C-alpha cells in the first residue's frame, strides 16, 4: 500500500474555486467507485491550506485517481491557484483509530 500526502496553500481568492474542483473529483469517484483507492482531502482552518491523503492499493500499482477526468481538470491549473505549490510526500501509516475509510463524497453547492 502506497500512501501519499500532498499539502499546498491557495491564493485567498481561489480557495473556494479549488474546493469546487475537489468536489468534482469526489463526485466522479463516487460515481465510478474505482478499486484500489482511498482518498481524503482536508481544508485547514486558515481557509487556504489543503491536505490530500491518498492510499493506493491497486495490485498493478496504477493510480486510479490519475485516471479520472475531474482530477485532470483539478491539476490542470493548480499552479495558478496556489500561493505555495504542492509539496508531495510519501507516508507510512503508523496507526489509525476510527479514521473514516470511505468518506462521503462532498459535492459543491
């Protein structure tokens, strides 16, 4: 199981737009339900920082998230929306207690 954590900070006037893109990603994931993927996104209390956590469990090592159209649209202009660009880090799960394993898709209003 490969776990990736991504952290970045959007420009204040682009944070809601970024969240809307994320909502589209989760809507597509909810509709397509790809195997081998666990994915969560957090918007931090400052309102402009986001953290994404992805666990890839696909047997062939492929990333099902990268295959979604909505994720491609989200990534397309991420640099323009960011004040601090994405920092991508591999991670190892040390422990988990009642952490949701299947988050509910959040759709933009």
